[in-house]
């Protein structure tokens, strides 16, 4: 990506939405670093349980809940929303409207998340996977999300052309579906909890919904937008894209119950999930078919997206394979499940979002990234860290699964067997944290440089004070 | 997808369908699950947990114990759950109907705790659990913050921990579990679902020869016996 090309492509949509969207992306990168630190602590606690756990805020359960929450709601949602709004604005051809709502929503979302993490540290987590945020911040998160999403929906309804593109569908679906998902889960888990194991069923539906109906669509909206832009070619087999979209939206949420195989829930739930996982391979193949141009494509953002796409495909395939009862009974409750989740959410969604950020930032700021060296260093370090993390977790999970399924192996022996691999996973978390610090530094430098160059409209050195700049733009 | 109304209706229909199918469907099946009344001993099962144990479950949830411990025993043919002595039967939905926040868990870094209090050959007692929580072990973190190290005023507290070796508190001091520690241990000691519900018995294995018509007979008989 040369400076010239990035400058040439800056449109009115970009300059007008610059600060609100940089606020979202900056928030995302901040949470990515925080989640990295928390994941490192959580990872160390897996092989050395005494590490920091004498502090009540850092019991292994709470650290893991905080790390997951910061990563998903801090990094993935902020970044995904920022990029989705940007893409909807650009596809719509009109400057984004209701940007002041985006700013208010972003602040509310991030303050709510901060309070939520403090709440988890104090012991108010809900104990539902991917919905650990305490009940008292959840309504605020819902309203904040709505405030951010309004700009996207307005960009969709006010678009210049009648026709729509795949990025449109995925982005709007994520913006529209998450509030339904969160409010339904809140109503039945927090305010009027359903009874007994039904809570696990609802929590499974919600967690899968967050993945299939929000995070994956946000990432795919980015991939469908960036890949044809960078490769300069129409997407192959694009006529199948609607089928790929609807198969994810209709089938995706049904796959969550695969984690409940063998558990105290009706057996038809995992059975449906197994069938849904296999059906979802239609979606995965169509995405791969459409976006295959990314693999081997030139440019940094496409390189990230290509890796993300491979991880997304591999994740879908592994979900389908490991959902089968004979395999699930072996992998269930082990680090193999964690490895698969990391493959999906870090390898798949996050890599695509990284690619999107590398593509979007030069166009939002009107300047190239501050350091091209940091960009490639980030990519290389990230790939090494991610590969090490996945291999270590998968190996630890394999050892753990074998040990768990032999009744005579004690938990002490199992801990000793998995320890070397878990040490590897902690090393990987350290590498990932280093990699993401490179991104954070590069992001700050690029934004500061942009601040300095447009000092007349934005106070120098205050990239994160968009309320003031918003007024400047609105006038 | 030019038609916005159809598009949004499709999105809403998809999420509503999955909600209806998974959540309402399983609610229809399990929502009205009642305790099982055993006429033999005129008692209904499961027992409602005592208040202190119900409070202990909230402590268990807020510390995040479920990130390493599950509370679900799978069927005899799945994994080594039953071979490890975690339970003599699979867990069923009825086991959890009185639990405020069931802690099924998704990870087994540590052992399953479904039937901790009935563990064979030896179940831990309150002293063992208090000591594990206070001092931790190589495999388990120490939660010293659940205990109070205080000077002995008058008589030694009846609930003070009996510690030996390096853990012995300084002379004139004692380690006393807080109310949270006591609820947590009471909860852990209440974990014992041994009652055999009709639905918790494994289905009889399909006969090797193709005379499946008689396959279901033993269950029906067994259920009849129980009643």
C-alpha cells in the first residue's frame, strides 16, 4: 500500500467520519492489549495455579472471564463496528449520519465494559460463557450498541444505489441482530432466569449467536469489501454469495449445542447442532470460493485477510468434524476446545479485522501508516505467536483428553503431562501481546501524525477527543 | 436484497426461528420438570439444597470455579466419567431443577464435582476442603482471602482451621473461615445426587441378534419395580 494510493482514495465519507471511527478503532486496540495481558495471566495460571490467584480479583476463573470479555466485547466488537460503519458509509456513497450518536455510544460501550470488568474482578460475573458481563452493565451495553448501530442502519437505508453488496448484508445483519440476541439472553438468564439446565441451553444459543450472527458477519463484511478492492478483480462465483450469507444467518445459531454433547440436556439439541455444523460447510465453502483471490494476493491487509480466511475455513471444518459424538466425547472439556475457539476468534475473525484496520486507517487519516516496518513486524510476530498458541493448546488438549479418558491417570499426572505444552501457550500469549503492542504503537503514531497535520480542525495531540472535533465537522 | 423489508424480516425470522427451536423447544420439554416422588420412601427427589448451600453456589459461581471444574457426569459410554468414580449414573436435567445457577462447566482442568460429597472410596470432609481452599496445593490455587487471620480472644473459635507444619498460625492467632468460605464448603459437601431417576438409567444395549422387539422390555419392568 503506497502513500499515493492511500491518499488518492480518501473520500468525503472518510474525512467526515475520521474521528468517531478512529475512536472505535483506538478503543479496540486498547482492549486488545488489555486482553493480551489478562490472557497471559490466565494462561500462566493454567500451569502455575498459585500465580496471582491469592488476589481475589485474579482467581483463575475471574481472570479467564475478564480476558474473554475484554477480547470479545473490547477488541472484536469495537474493531468490527468501526470497520462495519466505515464500509457501510463508503458503500452507501453518502457521508455517515448520526455520528454524534456513534461517539456517545462508543463512550458508553467502553465505560460500560470497564465497569463490567471491574464487576467481574469483584465477583459479579454471570458465569455464562461469552456473557460474563455483570447484569447491571448489560442494559447500558445494549443501549450503547444501539447508538453505534444507528449510523450503520441509516447508511444502509440512505444509500445512493438501490443494489446491495455482500459486505452490506453481513454488516447490517450484525448491527441488527446483536441487540435481539443480547436482550433475549438478558431476559431469560439475568432478569427472569429460566430453570436448571435450560440456562445452559440459552447461554449456548447466545454464545453461538455472538459468534455466528455478529463476529463472523462483521469480519466477513470486512473481507468482502477489502479483497476485491485490493485485488482489483470481481469476486469469483459471486452469484453464490447470497446463499453463503443466508446459510450462515439461518443455520449458524443452531450449532451451539454441540458443546453440550453427553450432558444433562435433551439429546436432540446436540444432534441438531451436529447436523447444523455440517450444513454450515456450505457457507464456509462459498466464502472461500468467493474470496480465494485473497490467498497469495499482494499487500499487507490482504495477507492478513488471507490468513484469516484460511483459519475461518479450517475452523468451520474442525467444528463440523469435532461435533460428531464419537469425537466430541474425546475432545470435550479439554484445551482442544480452547484451541478451536482461538483458531476461530483469533485466527479467523481477528486476522480479518487486522487486515481491515490496515486497509482502513490510511484512508481515514489520509496518510500512510507511521512505520511500514512495524506493520510487517506485527504480521510476522502475530503469525508466529498464533501458530505457537494453536499448536501448544492443541497438543495440551490432546494429552489432556487421553489422560482424562483413562480412569487411572491422576490429575497430578495430567498436570505434569500438559505442563510443557501449557508453558508453550504462555510463551505464545507473550509473543501475541508483543505483536499487538507493535500495532498499538504504530496506531498511536499514525493518529498523532494525522492530528498534527490537521491541527486546524483538531487540537494537537488529542486524537481521542472527538466530541470537540465532531462539532467542528458538524458546523 | 434490494427490498429492505424482506431483508430485515428474513434476519429477524432467522434469529426468531433459532430462539423458538432451541430455547422454547427445550423449555417446552424441560420447563415443567417436577421433582420425582418416590412412593417407596415417601420422599421427592432431588432435595432442595439447604440455604447455606444455595449461598455457597453463588460463591462457587463468583470465584469462577466452573472454569476448571465441571458438574455433569456423562453417559457410561462417554469418556471415563463413571469409571473415575464421579457418579454411578449420568446427570439428568432433574438434578438441577432447584439450583439457582447450575454450574455445568465446560473445562476439566480439575475433577468433576457433581457428586463430590459421595465420592468413592473416600469423600473429602469439611477440614480437607477448608485446608485446600486456605493453603492450596500444587494443582489448586490458594484462596487465603476467604479466611481471616485474627488474634484469639477468649476461647479459640470452634470453626478455626486445624493447621499443622508450616501453615500453623503464629501463637495467639487463629485462621477462621469467613462466612463465604463456610457457605462454599457447605455447598461442596451438599453435592451428592445419588437417587436413580427413571430417566437416568442407561437404555439397555441393543441385542446382538435382530430380535429388537424385546429390547425395551427390561426398562419398563425396572421402572415398574421402582414404583
